[in-house]
């Protein structure tokens, strides 16, 4: 069965409407929105920003994640909820909290400062170890007492990069501690009811979802359309979500039937767009298609956020599409439990993103998330479905591993990619990757330090490019944002700048090969198509038509084809459509109607 429904808030509606809405429930704990009395009674529990401003109650998530009184009260209300409803026949799953860290990912108050110190003591044990890890000899930052250590509050100049990185790690762990506490309490009341909490798709980078994924029974996420090509963002978000738990099916906890209320310009979805969005999520591994929200709110900050049942009622485009989508999902119920097929993984690490986010970089224009998205989109346009993977995760099932932007990598992560290549895999590594270790210390001897031997290249110096500046490649095309002076040691040079320095290299290692690029190609499609061909990954120019396969272990498979263009399209494809229609060679995918 494909679960179908939306966020339901009975407290916002008269009780006489409740009987109309009888459903199975993922019951959420109310701990993401402490009521006004809590902040009034416990002002020490309110969050504080890096500039020292106390953030007041009056919206949501107005609490310090390290506050003992917040945790005490959160567990008290969670226990009441759990004991009252744990054996209710409608209860299908606990939905713990809501969007952890969306508004309070980092708190800089004195309570957080002490919690940060405790976290550091657990991590380093001694001040000598911390001072070495943080490189505190620089700028006379050596600590002689744990009490001297603060969160990276506003300072006259740059904060210590390693201090900032560890604070990001601590902050993610502080929120995860809250989730575990609520989850464990509920499991103690009834261990048979699974629990999840909703991640935030492709637009939240403050919590390390690889670590969080180990703590939830099933992955769930919220995803709202962003950017000029929203279907590309959707595909990235879905692929990332699916990857957190090794390709297991996941729950789309929230998306929108039409416009949202928080983007400045809130575009309504065109006819059929909500249908395509939902099926794209289904194609990429979702076993639940849920919306925020069921009934459009009459009041409050989200009253202009679309819903399944809009303000205008049932004689509307939205309601008709909601009903039609429900019929489609019912007809393809057998898809549930199947998995997405992928031969390609993109490496992504939240901690590397946090480390590179420090402003003291060769350039702040080399933005890792943007680079990862760009390369993922290029693979989408080549018809390649790919997973995302942690650098230390299992890579054995892939033909090709792509590393668009991985500034920081651990020794274990570095060895993991080396084993993958030596065993016969193909890797493609982007610039400014592997240059620092877990503590944001430069790997000496020439960049890209962690993979210098794997790539057969030694980079001597970085030459970031100014806004609008490009470098011309001898093989065609240009590079932007970044360039390097590199020397091929054992690698073959496949392309170079017109000035002669290597721009793209390939190095044989064991049974496989590792490619490296020293700039960001304006269009990475040529590069990605070449490494796909070398690794045996099929590509196809589907011209805006999304084609994805899901399959069961017993061989039953389903082919999804979604047309994002304005006219009918014919694509090369084989398989079986979710409705049972066989496809042998060519498939006509009608334009959106």
C-alpha cells in the first residue's frame, strides 16, 4: 500500500468537523512549538544567537536544544501523549517533534556553552588533545581551562575553523539527543509502534542526517520545490532521502498541493504539476505521499499555504487533482516495498560542508552543495539515476562514484574510495576535495592530499577565479570559479587549459581508474558522460523526460516515465509501467495536460 494523506490539525477546527476526517495516524509529539507560558516561565530556556540576542517565543522552536528544563517538559508531555494513545487503533507510527533544527539549529547561550564543553571533554578527554586538534597555537588561542571555551560567538575576526566545525557537530548531536529521549520514552511505553522524525529534504544542512538515519525506524522527509528547475531539486532531494538508509523505501511526510507561504514569491502549481511531483517522489523510492496539509488553515502564519482541501472547497483544481492522485496511488499499490536501481553514487558529507562553510577560504564562491546539485542535475539530464553516499559508506554495489566537492575527508573515507577504485570501480573527483582531515587540518605534501596517489596528481597552488572569469579548456568548453596549477605524476592528461596545465586527468589504480578535474566545468555533462561510458553506466538523452526504475527482489519491476517538457516525447526505454503495460524499446510520454 502507498500511504496517502496530509498533516491534520484537529485543534485548529471545531470538533464537529473531526468525524469527517477519520484516518490512520502518524501521531506527532507537540514539542517543536513550546507554548507562550513556557518561554515566559523559563526565559533561560530561550535560544540565543551568535550576537547574544535572546529569541523570544511567538513562533515555533523557541527553545535552546541543551536546556534541561525544555527536555524535562518535553518528556512530560510526550509521556502523557504516549500513555493515552499508544494502544489506539488508528496509531500507525510516532512522529517525534517536527523539523528538528529548522529555526534553532545553533544556540550560543551559557547553557549551550556548558553543554558544548561537556561534549568536548567526551570527545578529547584532555585540553592538550583539544588544543592540538584545534591548532590553538595560532592567534594565541591556547586554552588552559575548560571553562575558557565558548561557542563560536561573534568575535572581532574569524573564529577558529576547528572550533566552528566542532560546534556544528555538537549542535547536531544536541538535537539528536532530544530525539532519542522522546523516542526512547515512547518505545518504553509500547516498543511495537515505530518512530520517525521528518528530515528537511535538500534545503537543511545544519544536522548530520547520516547520523540521524541510524536512529529512526523509517526515513521521512519534507520537500518543497525550489529553484528555476524545481523537478531537478525534487530529484536530488528524493535521491538523497532514499540514500540515508541504504535505499530502503521512505516516507514523503510533507510536500505541497500548490503554493507555499514562505518563499517571498509563492508560485501556484500548474495543472498536473502536483501529480508529476508526487509520482516523481514515488519513482525515487517513496512509499508514502503525504502533504502539508489536509485542511488549509483559516488563521496563523501558514494560512496561505496550500492544502489537500483548499479554502475554496471541493469545486477546485486542487481537490480534483487530490482525488485523481489518490486513485492512481491505489492502482499502483504493488510498487510499495520495491527499491530504486542505481549504479552511481555521489559522495556527500555534512561535516565537510560545515568545514568549508568557514569564511576564511580561498574563495567563498566554491559552494559544495551547489556543485553537488549541479553534477547531480547533469546526471539527471543524462538519464542516470544516482544515490548519495557517505564517504565511509558501502560503495561495493556501484560502478561509478562521483565526488563533486568533498573538502574534508577522514582517513577511513579516503581509504574507502581507494579500495573501491582498486577493486575495479571508476571514480571522478572534483577540485578542492580531500585537502583537509577531520579536524580541518591541511594534508601536507601537495593537494589533493588524501587522494594525491590515487589520482596521480599533485596540485601545487589554487587559483580561484573572479566573478565572471573563466578558463578555456583545450578540449572544448570553459571552467569557472576555480582553477589549479597541477602536475600529473602518474596520471594521463585527458584535457588541459589552453595555457597547458592539466584540467582533467585519469589514473589507473589496481583494477579501476580515478579521474580528477581541476576546475568546475561550466557544463559537466561531457565529463560525466565519459566516465559513465568507461564504467559501463548507460546514459540517454531523454530531453526532459524522467525515467526511473523500481524493482522487488523477486524480479518484479516498474518503469516510471514523467514528462517535464511542454510536448509529447518519445524515449528509448524497456520495462513494465506501474499499471502493467509492457514497454519494449520506445515509449511515448504525453505532455502535461
